[in-house]
C-alpha cells in the first residue's frame, strides 16, 4: 500500500489534501463547528428547504407510513408509493411527459449517458461539465469530443468535423457548478437540431433558480419540447438526495429498462423521497423563494464587484471569487473562518490547475444583514491577501 502514502504526501505538498469536516447545521445556513457558530456561504441548499417544517414533516410522515428503508431495488420491491407521487410531480414541474428518480444525481448522469450512447456513438461535452457527466461518458465507451466552455463556435466546428454513423449526444451543465454561468442552451438546441443530436442538460444548479417557478434551464430559454433529456438532482434546492431525469415517456421507459445505475441499486428510503416531494411542493407553493435567492445573490455579487473583488458568475447564486493558486485559496478560507464565515476553497482536480477559487453560494435563507457583514469581511480579507484583478488569474 506504499503508493497510497506516496499519493497522500504529494497532495499534501500541493495543498490539495482533503478530508471530510464534521458540520452540524443549526438551521439552513448556520453551522456549529468546533464549538463555534458560523455563517455558511457554501451550501447548495439554495432555498433553505432542508429546515422547512413542512419538508421535515414530510420525511417524518414517510418513515411512519413506509418504514426507514426501501428494502429492494426499484424493479423488485423498492418502489414505495411515494416514488410515483414524486415522479408525477417532477414531470408536471418540468413540463415533460414523464420523469424517473435515480439514487443520486451522480448515478443519473452515469446511468443515462451509458444507456443512451455506446461504442460507435459520439458525445460532445463542455469542458467544464460536472465530474459525473465525465464519468458517464467514460462508462458509455462512446467517443468523447470536448468543446471549449460555453463556446458555440467550437461546438459547431466539432459537430461539423466529426463524422459519425452512430448516435450523437450533446451534454452540458445548465448552470456550471463551479463557475455559476449559464450554458447557451438555445444555441446548443439549434445546433443539435441541425446535426440530429440528442441534447441533455444537467440542471443540478438550475432548479429552484432559473425558469418560471424555478423549473430550470429549458424553461429559462423557452425550449420546451426541444431538450430531450433534462437531468437534475434532489440534493440541492430540493433539500433531500437523489437524482432524476425528465423527458418523453419513451425516454423514461427506456431508461428504466436500460440504465444500470437505476436497475442495480436499492431504491431510496421513504424519508428521502418524502422530503424531496415535500420540498417540491414547498417550492411550488412559495415561488417567492426563487426571487429571494436571486436577489440575495445579486446583492452580494454587486457589493463585492463594486469593491473590486474578482467575483465571476452570472445571475445565479454561485459566485466564484477567482484566486489562482490553491495555497492562497486555503489561506483565504482560514482568514474568513476567523471572521465567522464558512466558504469552500475549490481546488484541482475539481477545477483546472491555476484556477482555484472561493465558491460562495447564496441561499434564500440568508439574512440580508448577515450577508452585508459577510461582504465586509470578504472585502477586508481580499485586500489583506492582495487579491488582484481578474486578468491575473489563469483560466
Ligand atoms: C451535484 C451535482 C451532480 C450530482 O448530484 P448528486 O445528487 O449530488 O449526486 C451532478 N451534476 C452537477 C452539475 C452537480 O452539481
């Protein structure tokens, strides 16, 4: 096992060593850590629904009605009644014919991509797509063509110059998880139609954020019926865990019969499915949550940018502060922690080398006064480490 030790020493030297930290959430955005209370600016709990009493009650009710575990895979004995409710609700929310739930967003991507394409087919994939999409591409054994991030000209050229006698799939994050920008899905859809490619969007960070009522990137661009595969997760805005795919009935029936990560894993527990269903209902009953998270994000983005902090992203609540070197990102995280703020340092291999960053995520559950104080601290720390303007950061 010497190679394990060698690897760990190497990542330690590179400031890339990681370990799970014991977090105790007191509510959606406050955390107790080592006996102190912090404000978290790094949770994907965009709407704060993990601590909604209605959502918590849905999980509790699910346990009382159906027990703690599902006891089987979806196609054997694990499809408890809450699954049907959730899948029907998801399809209605996404305005598609049908939807199917997977055990994680990761498993949805891996299962869907490997079910749809294989040897002799080609996947066109944005260079900043999530790791689970990349792993799905590898598992599928299809040829993968990577296009430059959000670059339609590059995608068009690659579609044109890559002959294919099999199937084509274009896959992209809707909102990029580490960058917070939005894929040009309207242009991607048009290209897909020209080249007869299937189009798949990963809406992990778009649901609860973009589109009417927070229903995602497809609606944001008005592309109903033109995006074949809308994947998403139940683990971010929807305050639970699991993944899903929404699309045509034939797609969903196909995936149920073909996607190995769907077939060969025990179904989610009733509490998990019940919580996701409860959160989806809360989102639909409280569309103002979407407004709140967007406004909170806009407030923080503008306050940081006007102070010269190199904050990127778009209208979404993912705000990357580009730092460059991993060591400096780690230093900033420590300084912010002294100020009572929890922020994640995103380092290689999650992002390309030299593009380490702080990734702020803003929630509807954040209080404006606390955000204002956090902004002051971030500005002060940025000045202390002499964080310079955007041009110095290698991307
Ligand atoms: C989080 C995430 C996933 C994985 O979803 P899980 O439910 O956490 O497994 C997939 N794609 C993107 C873009 C994500 O951010």
